[in-house]
């Protein structure tokens, strides 16, 4: 039985806007490209284009070998989760496309894996070539493609993990819930674990799917690394809503902030789920972390990557003061994650790279454990945004109170699940 890796992507310049998709079929043993597909599809949304890319990839694999076992790799969490059976499909534009994709090959032959965008460059490039062709009034031609694939990445997929053959990722919601339930252990997080029967996010509902069997290459759904994200308690600057990053005065907790730290310490001690404490190097976080760690009998580790954004010349100012003094710089910062605050501050793009690296270190060091991460507004929002696959502008659309708790679980297959956001119940 042949094995293929297929990668697909779709994009829309406007969402909805001019859209196209790209798809590629690869031999995982050699890394060779076996088939490429790309098409300009007119005006559509990103999600429609991504589904169109999936359909084209599966059809290309079917044409090569109808009995092939196929691993689908995409950077669209929506498509991966819906086609894996973990999320329900509500949108009327998505339902017929998902149904069409599901009919191309038997579901026992197909599994799905989410990959970050930087690992989906071949399909992404094909999708952009298709959109470029549409802009010129034509269609994509294989002879004009410049897409290049990292063959070593495909070859690495040919070897199953040393722990044994993985399960079938397309087994559906029932299998996912069973795997999650089986992974629970006495030391596992109970507050931040997903309740039985709610493995899907609220925005999408999981379909009633029977477990499937097969020889798929499913992800590892063992116990996740759960990062419980605690924003530090108040400082004197917090109630005044002043920019307070890593380039300012490094304020201590105010009396109110110390009370908040004590309250969250009691709440986490009562829940008994935190197994390690990690903190930003800034004073307000270290003080908050130490209050919790003392109550839990744990040491505090410092992670430099968790520090707040350096707001440059804006440090200590209110939003209104920044708008009055630096209106053009502020507007640029609001418009683009690559724009930095006045005076050599950090852009959100820079902070994202730093926080992502810190996240990866923590997840690697604490696989299967629950870790309290004491940090700041921007790092918490960034971690939540990345877990959701949300755009950078979503940073401005999340509320995050002082001493609030959020939580994200990270699985070994690269998927993440946001389990809590801005919980302040322990402060009431």
C-alpha cells in the first residue's frame, strides 16, 4: 500500500477577495514531488480556498493510487480539526466542501496533521502563484512555478516514531475524547483540563463520528504540557493604564497587587494542579510568582523570554499621552505588528518571536506537566493568539486583567487548546 504526504494551502487577498489554492503530493521516502496543483478560484474566503486546496490534493493523491495511505499536512487549524472530526462544521460554505473532501478517499486511509505556516512553504507558494496568475487574468501553469520543497522534511515523515505506530487522527471526536481521558493521571491538571465531552472549542461543535481504524499516521494525543498563564498583580501604574514594559522603571507590586498575588496563591493551592513555577525576570512578576511559589512549596525559575514588550519612549505614558506626542508612530504601531514604539522599542513581531521561543522551551521541558507562567499582558495575549491561529490585530481585542488566569494546553502533535482566558474569580 503506497504512502503519500500531501500539503495544501489556500489564500484570499481580502478575505473575501481574489483567492487561490496550492496543493502538492510528495513521496515521504524520497522527498520527491509527485504532483502539483494550483488554481485561481475568483473571489472567496481564506477558508474556502484552503478547503479547495485540500480537495485538489486528495484528488491528486487518488489519481496516483486510490489505495494510498495519505498524511495531510496543513497550516489551517480549522480545516485540520474539522476534517479530523474534532470540530463541528457550522458554516454553510464549509459543509459541502468538507463533505466533498471526505468522499475522495476512505477516511481510514487519511489522517491530518497541523503544521506551522513556515513548514508549508511549497503549497503556500503555489497558492500565491495561482493568485498572481488570476491577477494577470490567467491561470497557474506548472512550467512557471518556482515553488521549492524541503525534501529532508518529507523524508523524515517516512519513519514512524520510536514509540510505535501512531493512532488514526481521523478517528473522530469519540476517539479524541477517549485518548484525552486515557491520558489523565493523578498529577494531571484538573482545573484546566477539558471536561469530558467538550474536546471541541465553543466556536465549532464536534460531529458525531464513529471511531475509524486504519494505518494512519495520527498525532500523539498524550498528556499535554499545560501553561497556566498568570498576569502579574497591580503596580502603581496599572490602574492608570500607563505603558509599563521592560524598558521602564520596573515597578514593584502595589498593596493591591500583593493582595491579588496572595489571593491567586490560595486559589492555586486549593486546586493543587501546578507542578512548576516560571516567571518573567521583571520585578512585578517575580514578586507575584514568589507569593504563589511560597504557598505551593515550589521554586521559581526565571525565563527571560517572558518579559514584557519594551515600549521605548512610551514607557510610563498613557495611551492619550502617546497619541498626543507621537501620533504617527502610534498609528503605525496600531496598523502593523512590524512597527515599533518610538525610541527603539520592540515591535509585536519581535515580541512574538521571543515569546514563541520561550513557549517552545517550556513545552519541551515540561511535557505532560502543568506549569504556572507568571508574565505580562503582551506575552499572555501572544500565546493565546498563536494557539488560536488568530491574526496580530486580535491582540487589541482581548481583555486581560491584573492577576488574571488563562491557560493553554500544548500537545505533542503541535496542536494547542485554549482552555481559559482572563479568569478573575479568585479575586472576588
